[in-house]
C-alpha cells in the first residue's frame, strides 16, 4: 500500500528485496527521483512495516523501480499477508 499525504493507495508489487522493489502504476504517476512511502504487510499478524524509497526507473509498461532507504533494512522473508483498509 502506498502512502501519500495521509491517503492510502493499493499497489501491486511485482518484486521486492531488502534493497528495492518494483510496483505497477499504470497511470504513470511515478517519476525518477520522487520519494515514496509504502506500508508492507508482515505475516503472522505483526504490524506492517513502513518502507521509504526513491523512484529510480519507470518503464513505459507502468513498472516503477524503487531503491529502498538502506538505513531501514527489510526482512523480505517475513513479508506477506493482508493489511486492513
């Protein structure tokens, strides 16, 4: 889920690692250099983890590549599940 000025937007994440992720944005909203914030679900009912990153690439097909802030490592093995809307 992408967080933008207090609003929450569902995004389909195509790929995630401890250093980056790719999500789909068919409306073409992402721009290289833009800072983004995401809330990713944890398995087992733990609190979602907030991830900060910078858009590094946007494809014509709507795939947005984000480099995750290296000071906030993401344990990808614990990600998954749902987030209450």
